[in-house]
């Protein structure tokens, strides 16, 4: 699975003030991590340095150095950054949803808590990763932040690590700054929607996950046929997914890493991209490869990923077209139809085998009985048309 060491470079855009009515205060605080494998690290740094020289001359790569209306220039830089062999992890914190008198009103607490959401994602996904974040504030705060992250994610005796550095010391921190600033442009509506969509499409090419916090239990993509029941189906399914993620701690267990990675991708596709389409097994498999899970087969994806998530009461719909977080009753029906198409033929074959032995042995061989296979025996009885007719009559009489 994830055997190669990875490196993450983190920077942010926006300020920490919760008084968003004040001029100059951002509504969102965006944190972005640039992730590179050890194998690609030197080449990524070399290419990023060339991009810096081309677009920023002697200055650092900074989103703030590109004007709000310089859309073509920003697009050109994003196109050049697409040459890097990197992946992105992004979190956008909606400060308007945070209670103003909470502990997060303090800058240091806000930075520690806000960035830790992203770090949790990194340390859970990559078993061996070094994270280097843009340095904030005084040497005392730098030390306290490093101690906080090391303690929170048990890094003291770990193969992973955390540290901080000035942006001029790490070119990929500068790249993280540019991506974070571009995301902020989208959220703060500093560009027309058609330009924002172009930015977003460039970012998605490199994106692993995109988290909005606080979590929004958003409405499913609406259609003319949507009903209140569809909404309820979606809300319950979304809650089951986030409940699983909240109760699943960081673990070295590779199966848990696989399950978490699959679920986060389904959430990203269904809630943040707003798609109601099924996500194919191939697309999920490609995503897993992009985050370093290179030896996952489709069989492992199904049995070690999707099936195990369902065992934990996570609701995932499926059809011949793939998997998704269900957004409607019809999605659940798709799943039930698929299960029925698999179970009924198998059960029918078992019944035929059972009946053949019983017939050919004049009743002396009962291959399936209450003692040897009680649950299977009950299923076979329940599938018998005569039994079903009797049950229907009993229900009718009781009513």
C-alpha cells in the first residue's frame, strides 16, 4: 500500500478574525497542503523554482502578488503549476458559522485548531509523511504549535514528522500559498463565476480532497422529481458517513486507511462537487493510486473497502455504474435491485442442490437443516412461494 515517504507543504489564505463584518476581514480561512512523494520531490522543487522565475522574477510565488482582475495571468500560473507531480488537500473554514465567543476567537487557538483538521487528514492518509507549514508569529508560538501537533497526532516516536519554515526557505510552501489564495478568490467571490469555474477546474486536476468546515449537511442535487423523502434519505446517509469518520481514529491498520480514503472520496464527489452520478470503480481506483494506494485491486476495493464500510452502517448505494452516497429513494432501490439480482440466483442454486440430494436419496440426505445451517435454512423456507402465501394470509387475518 502506502510505502513511499511523502512530504506536505502547507500555507493558508485569509485571516483568523471572526468579526467578518469588519472591512478587510475574510469570510473564509483556507488552508492548502501540497503533497509530493519523495521520488518526485527534487524535480517538483526544480520545476516550481522555474515557474517562480518565469512569473514572479525575484519575488516569491504568492497569490497576493497577482491582482484580483489579472485572471489570465492566474490561469497561466495554474497551467504551469499543473506540470508538478503533486496532489492537493484543502480545507475551507467558513468563519461565519463559528460562534464569535468560542475559544476560536483567539488567533493562536484558531490556527492550531483550523490547521489540525487538515493535518488529521494527512496523517491518517499517509503513514510516513513530513509536514512543513508556513511559519507564524513568534518563536514561542512556533514551538507551541510544533509541540501541539506532535502531541495531538502522536508523532514523537512516529515515522512521520511536523515542522515549520519561512516561505522563502521552501518553494513548495509558496506553491501552497498560491493554491490557497486562488481557492480564497473563489470563496470570497473576487472573480466572476465563469472565471471561478475555470480556476476550480484547474485545481481539481490535482485535488485529493476538499473539506468544508464546519461540515455542511447540504441538500442533495435537486431535480424536479425530488421529494421530502429523498432529502431524508440523503441526510441520514451523509450523517452515517460523517459518524464513521468522527469515530475512526488514526490507525496504522491499512484496511481502515483504505475505508477512510474511499469514503472521503465519495463524500467529496457527492457533497462538494454536487454530483448525483455514480462514481465508477475505475475512478475510485485511480483516486486511490493518486494518494499512494497503488496496489489496491478492484476486489480489495469492494470487499476490503465498500463492504467493510457497510458493515459499520455507512450507507453506500451501488449499481452497475459504481458507488455513491445515496441522494434519493431511487438510489436505495438501485442498491436493493443489485443485491436482489445477486442473492436470489445464488439462493435458487442452493435450493436446487438441496432438493436434488433430497430427491435422489429418498429423503435420507438433508444437506441444509436447522442444525447445520439454520440461517440458510430459514432463507430457503422464506423464499418458498407456499410459505410466502401463508405469511401473506396471516398478515391479512391479523389486520
